[in-house]
């Protein structure tokens, strides 16, 4: 009997017949030229992408490795590595600044550093460490050690002009008077002291030399009354101490209006020197037999070079 649903005289194909039909079905139609080119391009792109993903990262240049090493070690990229540093305490206007500074830098470079910290122009600075710090010598040469206190004295332009105008006028008046008068050492008021001769304990002098102030007080000198006197320069307090047997006067250096000196005739390796403590010559405090090599250092320390600008 014929299977239900099939036309008469025909048999319904079985499952095996369908499989054979699929298996024996003709091959797929060939690709056109455009389709073949597109397929080939896609394959090439996939191949390049695969090669790119497997390509190793470029080698790091040697210079970059050195830079990374320096950063990891905490070195300064500015070239400061290898320079010996000292810890300094910069004291200005009652304020302390802790600074690390190269030991082989000069006093001039130190002034530039102080300028960057305080805003005080180098020309207005009086930098002191056992006397004025020379601009042309290194910190190592003047034996500055770690932990040293560096005193800085200076004012703004406006302050200097306001304060120093009377001082400048006093200096000019004093010079004019000196030119009119006979040498100081010939005047009667000074002769009575000078005629006593040099004190037995007078400090040695070096004619024609200029030296920084010693670490010890200047002693072995006379004052106007013929008594022994010593000068102590307290740089940290910015004071000059004038000591006698009876008492010690502690004078702020800013209160001293002027410093005058003159070689002693017949003993030109020593000077007589006066500190002007008031507006007139009557306020001069005279000191005799000051070694000549310290005269300029005393003037610079008390008045400061910046006051001559």
C-alpha cells in the first residue's frame, strides 16, 4: 500500500534518500573576482594583526635607564649630585633659615642664595661668619663647617636711604673738618695718651696687610683717659662691646654713626680710631694703638660695605 499523503505511483522519500541528496549535491558556485580579492585582503589583515600582537616591545635606550636609576636613587637632576653640602643656619631680621649649601661655593654665591630666601639684594647684604665673608673665597677656604650660624645684616633700599642720609652727611662733615685741622695725633687731647707710648700688651701689627677680625677680642689698647680698653665684636647680636676695667658698654652696631681712623705718626703700623656714638664729634669714643691690619675689617663690620653705596 502506498504511503499516505504521497501521490499515486510515487513513494515518499526516506531519510536516507535525503542524506544522499545532500551529500551528492553539486559543489558551491565559484567566487567572482571581486569576492576573491575581498577575501584575500581580509586574510592578509588578520595575518598582520596577529604578527603585530606578537612583536616584542622596543628596547629601552640606555640613557632612559640611567635617568630612571637617578630618579629612583633620589638624585637631583640639576647636577648637584656629588657636591659636598653643609647645613647652615642663616639668621636675618631675627629669623632663622636652615639651608643646605655646597661647601665649595663662594661667598658671592652664598649671597645669591640668601637673596632667594630673604629677598635682600646681594649689594645690601653684610654676611658674617667670624667677620665678613669674602665674596671671592669658598666656604671651605674660610673653614665654615656644618651647623655654622651665618649672620646677615641688611635693609631695603628705602630703609637705607632714610637711615643713612644723616650718616652720609656726618661723614662728609667729619672729612671736611679733618682736612682743615692738623693731624689728629698732633692735637693736645691725643698727645697726652700717645706720649705714654705703646702698651706693653699691645697686639702685633702687620703693616700693609688687611686681615679679617680675629676670633678673640682686640685688646692691649688705650682709651681717651689712658685706661686699657678691649673691643669685642658680637656678630650674632650685631653688637660692639667696649670693655674697660670698670664696665663693658654693649653698643648696637646700627647706633654707631661713623668710624674714623688715622695712622699714628712714627708708628704707622698702628692707628688711633674713633666710634661716633652721637650726632657730633663730642660723641667720639677714641681708641689708640689699633693694629693697622684690622682697621678696614673693623669699619666694614661696624658700618657694613652696603652703607657706602
